[in-house]
């Protein structure tokens, strides 16, 4: 498992890269796809709202990108 500081550094670098490069960054499209899937789940599931589903989906996709 990665050291927590290393994980934070990777997360910061990934977010910075996504902000600078936009859709050209390799993580942007998977994170947006995760957000869309989460939003749909939020609409379909009565316990989860659309914004919560969107954030959760994006968070899960982002985690999958940086955990390696």
C-alpha cells in the first residue's frame, strides 16, 4: 500500500493536470464517466440524490486512477 503522503501528492498532481489539460488529460474522461454513472444511479435509487451520486461516482473513478 502507498504511503499517505504519496497518495496526496499523486491526487494533487492528477487534479492539477486535469485542470490544466482539460479533456486532453487521461484521467478526465474516466472521472467524468464515473460522475455520469453516479448521477444516473442517484436518479434511479430512492436513497441517493443526483448530486450525491455524481460526487460519489466521480470520487470512485478518481480513486481508481490514483490508487495505483
